[in-house]
C-alpha cells in the first residue's frame, strides 16, 4: 500500500512539496505497524533535545 506521510512546521513557511513523503508498506500491515512507520518518517524531520533540570550540571 502507498501511504503519504505529511508534517507541518507551524512557525516556518515550507513549500508544500517539502512537507510530505510517500512510502510503500506491505498490504498486510496492521494500524499499529503503519503508525510506527509513519512516526519514524515524520520524526526524521525534526531535531530535538532535552536537559534534565533536576540534576547538577557537570
């Protein structure tokens, strides 16, 4: 099956063709498997980080 994964950058203008990717998945994938694949594709587009605020900085 063909799936279109799309994402938004609400604070930054990005051209429409840069906001989605079409992927091919097996036809027998469950909703859970589809969601896992879609999240993987979408999350590749974002950088993130974290800092634990309750620990002393070294």
